[in-house]
C-alpha cells in the first residue's frame, strides 16, 4: 500500500500517510494515520508548525452506480430502495439506514425513531455546549413517504472539483475532511486521498503532496441476525413469585470486542485485511450491539482511544450512558501509548448510577506479594501483579410513567476481564476470588448481582466452579500454585449465583437445534471464543437466582457456519456476544433495605487494607 509522492514540495521533510486497509468498505469511515518526518540529511532541523489538508476523490468511470450492491438493513435478502435522511444528518450508522420499501420503514419506525431522538439530543447538547444556535431537528416518520426509486443522499460542496491525470483518468472530489466514509456512489470505484502539510506562517507546503490510491470500494457481506430465545419454566426455584410488570424486566449483553492492538494479521491470518481493520470492525460491532438493543452492555477489551473517538459517541446517540475503567499498564503502538479496559453502558432512560467501584487486581494482590518470603517476592510480583481490572456499578431503575410507586429496584453489575495466560491458574483464581469476596458484601444487602465478562476460564475450572457452585473442582498443587495462593485466600462463595446459559440449558422445552450448541456435561455453550488456535467457552453471565429470573437468552452461533475462525467479515471479534433478559423477583419491601449501601466504603478497599 505504498503511498506515491509528487515531485513538488520541500525535500527536507516527508509526509507519511497510512490507511488501516487499502480496501475501503461502504459505510465504514476511514481514518488515515499521518506523520511528518525529517529526511536523513536534515535530522537537525525542527519541523515547523503546520496544518494538514485532505482531499478525497472518487474515480470517474463510464459505469454508473449499481444500486443492487446496497441491501436493506432489515431484510438482508432484499435490495434497498430508500434511505433515511435523518440517519445521514445525525451521523448515525449509514449502513443501518437503508430500507427495501415504505412498509419496511414503517414497520421499523418504532425502534428507529428512538435512535433519532437520542441522536438529536446529543447534537443539541453539543451545539449548546459550544454556545451555538440549537437547530430544530425533524425526523421523518411513517407518515412521510419517499418515492421508492430514489435514494436520499447527502450533497458535497466539493462535488464539482475534479482532477485529471495525464492519461486522461478523472477523479471527482467528494470530501475535504480528514476522514471519509464511502457512500453507495463509491461502491466499485477506487478512492484517492491527497494529503499535504502546509506551513502555518508561510502558507506553503513543507512536504511533497502525498497521494494514496485505494482498491475499489466494496459492500460488506450481510451480518447474520441472531434472535432471542425465551425460557419456558414450569417452576422457578427462587420460591418467589415474579412481578408481572414489564417495567421490571431488563436485558444485559456481555461482549469481548477484541481491542485493535491485539487484532494483528499474524494472529488472525485467516481474516481478510479489510475485515480486520479497526474502522470496519468497530462499525460492524456498533451495528451488532445496536441490533441486540440491550439495556445494559458489559464490554471488554475496549481500547481507550477507540472508546473516546467512536464507541462512546456512537452509543450515546442511541441513549446510553457509560462508565469506563482501563487496565493499569499501557501498551505502545506505532503512534501512541494506549490501553484497553472494561466499559459498562446503560440506557439512561431506564437506569441511573448510584455508586461505582473499581477493582485493580494488582493492588489486591500486593499485600500477599509483600508478605512472601524474600526469595519468593520476585516471582510473586511477576505472577500476581497483572493489570486486569473489574468495574462494578450499582444501578437503580428510573421511575417513569407506568412504573409502580415507592422505591425502585437496584441491580449490581460487575464487568471484568480476567488474566488470560493458561500458565497462571493461580492468578485467575486469585482475581476471581478477590472479585467475589467483595461482591459478597453487596449481595448481603439484598441487591441482585450480575457478573459479566471474559473470565478466561473454561467450564468446570476452579474459577467457574467457585462462582457457580461455591466449590473447587480440583485440588491445587505445587505446580499450579507455587506461591500458596489457595491457602492465603479465604474464599466466601455466593451460593445463589448461576450461569445464565447453563440455566437456559435446564429450562423446559429447549429445542434440539439449540441443545446441539451446548455441552451436556458443563451445560455451557460449546464455545464463546473461536480461533484457529483455540475453541472453547471463556465468557459468562452469572446472576443471583434468588432475586432474578432468566426470561430469555441470545441464540448461540453454529461453529460449522463460521469457517476458519473469528474474527471474520461477518463477525468482528474472536468472541461472540452473550445476552440474557431478566426479571426482578424480590418483594418490593426488599428495595428499602438497599438504601444504605452507597454510604459504605468499597468492599475491595477494605479487603486490601486488611
């Protein structure tokens, strides 16, 4: 993908421009990485203050736009015949704005309009904060029809600008922004990016103009839909009758989205380069998450810069507030230091934050390491001082029209990513026990618990068995526990915790098609992580069965249909998303007992002090 440089401009500096992939994808914004460097002969010179200019062009060919390459966002087997103009105006996912007919748009309107409303609020807040005039945003609804033969597309002030090469090839300018999202008009055409570094005081180029020409823009493969499966219960072992109010039902999604710093071509060589690029994967993941429409999202491997630039603003437009906790050790990339962490999103019209706790497992392990014999401390630091974290938040249901009077129910949501290396089973055990011991204090206040995340532990392993059964599956030995972690810890299990998918496996009337995707021995999914090197279950949603009832789960994927492994053009992480829907089953009088918790110190801070 070597950039071409013109022969004009300074010979003292050079402009390096890199795209994450040379294959642009419809609807996925491209963010070029740009750097000004000095030539070897001028290393003593300082790069003068400068600004970067960008010009994007589309190659003009004799062939016209082929609408058959754009498909309906709802009915993937149908051609799109119309596009929602407001999605374009509000910078929502353009890929989700296409419909095959007016009736398709009308049917999707109730859910579709919610995204418009949240996005409009976000735009209004931004304009207000910048002390600009807030414009009145109008959304087209089912009473507004467009001719089915016309797409609604944005216009560009640059559309008449052209570049002609000596061989007669013509390029039409489509944007002057740094980033660019290919539209339906670009499908099948190459793009050209011209970038220049301009001296701020002189107004002249300090480098030659950098010209990058891409491959033709492609339309991505259809994302297979995943439906939810209702649980059928002839009886429920909580012994408490669930409330009938739908206001007390909510859904939770857990998803390791694969941070960009780990998604390398060497590791996932079976995935095409364009499908492995962060721009494509992030847009695909955002579309997938929005489709699931969960009330609470627990995401792992959320890279800090991607969170701030893309994920947070995109989901804010869909009505989510967020809490974020990074790991404790940064990683150097070719452009900057970055880090990943856990992000917990929740719908702001359904929940409000009461209290947040952050658990850094290396801090929890430090007292143990410091108490080791001198000859063991070095190994103890190496083994136990890992940078994994947990993010715990107590949410309260927002009272709204139709909800019952009095105190609203609360839920404690723990989002974590446990250390990955299979060489350190004692570390996994230490981290899981640290989390559960602290959560026990919260559970004693009658607040329902949800534990979501990538535990990097197989079903029936000690971490899994401890959470779901309160027991050890295997006795540790000198090889698996060289520091004596098991003897040091005083695990206090929460006996009412159960895996959502294992609970689903035991429900009445489960279809054979779904049963084949689960392990009859562990009662967990056959896999949640699928790569060429490993296939197995590492991700879970645990919940307290004495205060919550499982209502439905997101269907599992069929391994045979996934090809060589994940990620792939259809699925953009090496993990699959898990989701469950739950109903509060506690008596309303129990909510009063949840009031005092926010005034208590962090259970993990107290444990560390001891």
